[in-house]
C-alpha cells in the first residue's frame, strides 16, 4: 500500500513524498517497487509483438519480471548520471548526490500506467503524456534534493540524458547486444533493438511499440 500511496503523491508533484522517502526506513524499497511496477507496465504496453508471436504464458510472465529488473538497473544508472552532473554543476554535499540518485526512481510513477500504450490509436499520445509527466517529476526531484532553481534542474536533467545517450552509443553497445540475446532467449521472439531504442525505453519511450507493426508483418 505504501508503494501506491507514494505513487499518488509523486503524480501530484508533491514534494512531501521526496522528504518522506528519505526518512522512511523502507524508502528505498518503496522506490524500487515503483520502478519495478513501471517496468512491468511499460512492457505490457509494448507487448504487441509477443501476442502476435504467441509467446507462451510462462515466458510472457518471466519477460514481465525481467523487464522490471531491467528498469531497476537502468534508472539506477540514470540516477547516478544525474548525481554526476549535479556534482559537476553545483556545490552540493555527497549525501545529496546519493539521495537524488535514489529519488529519481520516483519519476517512474507515471509509467505505472504504461500498459495504456497498448490502446489502439491513442496509445502513442498517452505514451508521450506519461513521458512529459515523468520528466516533470524528475525535474522537481532535482530541484528539491539539490536545492537549485527550475532552469538549473532542467539543465541537469537534460545533460544527464545526453550523458546517457553517449554511454549507450559507446560502452553500452555490448549491453544492447546482450539485452537482445536475453530477449530472444526469454520470449522466443526476435527483437532487433538499436542503441537508440534501448535509450528510449530507459527514458520511457516507445522503442518496442514502434517495432510492433513490423513484428505483426513478419
């Protein structure tokens, strides 16, 4: 129940949830729960290709769990990227950098509704709305934790995205190949994801959804 309560506060951009997550003894677990649910939901929203290829039920549910774990790792990396950019840009204490890296996971609260991307015609628009909502939460997390202004927070988040882009297109290429191989092993379906697709998925994008029609035609 605490996970869903935290989701509600995060969706309202209520900064009280940031403070509560820091002092709550199970704050990290709650944030991890939100990120995991977001990963599962986003996979559901992008799972047309699995339905088309008639992936077996056991593999499908295992794929949901796998994507939840992938989301946890990806947002940990993005949180660390934001902490690194914050360290370069602002005069902040080390504890604040650790906190912001953890609280970034709250920005995935809107993605808990990622399964709605599966809706025909309106799905892409819903996906974009969720992405913007996520970005707003991420910016407010940076504002609150690092005690900086709006434009400074926007710059920090934007530069962290560029850093993620750079990492994904350099040292991240082997990770992309490993991820594709794991996807084929788990689901029994092919997925030719590019580095851009993986980065878009990490940021709540439509990488798999965009490829769904091609999967249906194969």
